[in-house]
């Protein structure tokens, strides 16, 4: 996917705006961290580091999709593939750009990536209190699995 940006026409309210979806590069790390900060993606978890994001991009250069408008990153989605399952994390859209179809365009690009890799199911991590996020995932056809609970422990 890297090097082959796809244009996505957004909703009627922004029909003049074209957003290109492509893979993040190492030169995007600072902009990704700034987007996640602006989108309040680090409020309830330890903040990510530039080194951690670089490691992700080096390990899988297509794992982080970005939405760009006029060269500026306005959205992101981590689309992780472990060879067995397709996982979605960090769907973030800049607050001033929300509700314009950017999140859905990122989801569609991730689904296309995973289909090409042979994935049969997507799962997503969404904070419990993120109502806008829950609305997007439901509208995209995802269903909550209430029987699952996430368990975590820090390694550092």
C-alpha cells in the first residue's frame, strides 16, 4: 500500500475536500503523536513514544494508515496483522475534521488491506466511554462482544 495513496471523496458537507489514505512513514511519527494528542487518544493510557511508533512502522510498513488532506495528517488507524487475526487500534480523527467520513475511509482501507492478506475477521479496541467511536464502529457493521474483557499488564 505504501506509495499508492488512495483518494476518498468525503461527505457532501466536504465534497470539495479530498483526503488521501496511505501508509504512514517514519517521517510521519511526530505528526502521528501530535494527532493522537489532539484527538485525546492518550488520555487514559500511557503516552506513546516516538521510538514505539518507529518500531511498529519498521516491523510492518503498512500497519499504520493515515488520512492526509493537503499533506497534513488528519486521521490514523493502526491496522495490525499477526498472520492470523486482523486487529484495529487507534482510530483517530483530528477534532476539527470529525464526522466527514475520514474514519470510515480509514476503516475501508484497512478492510481492503486485510482482505488482500487473507483475513476473515476484524476486531477493534475501543475505549468504553468513547461514544463517537462506538457509533462509528456500529455504523460500519461491527458488533460489540460483551462476553470479552480485556486483561493487560505493563512490561516496563
